């Protein structure tokens, strides 16, 4: 799985990420390098789908269209860090 780069003919273009930080090192490594070590194998596709949806979203409602993902408002120090 290649999330971080997109290959176009003879060049490699780096994608700018919407996701800026991770609190979980395993998720960060999976997102940036495609290394699934330490993540449950049965959930890898769903994790990849969620990360891709979050990273490509332009506004929170873009991700909210997936009701099973239980989108919720941020709390604590991140409560006011919306767009």
C-alpha cells in the first residue's frame, strides 16, 4: 500500500497530508510508510480507508457521511482546533 506518494510517469510527487500528527506510533508508521506491524491484520483495510477519508477530507462533513465510523467532536485542548 502506498499512501504517502503518487507515482506519475517518470516522477514521484509527494502528497501533502491533511493529517498532521498522530498519538499512535503504529498508525503513523502505517499511514506514512505502509508498515502494518503491530496493527490487527483483520482491520488493516478499514484503517486504511478511514485514514484515506480523513486525509482527503476538505471539511468534517466529508467524513461524517460514514455513520459507522462514529465521528465525534474533539474534546479538551483540541476542541477549538477545527477549520
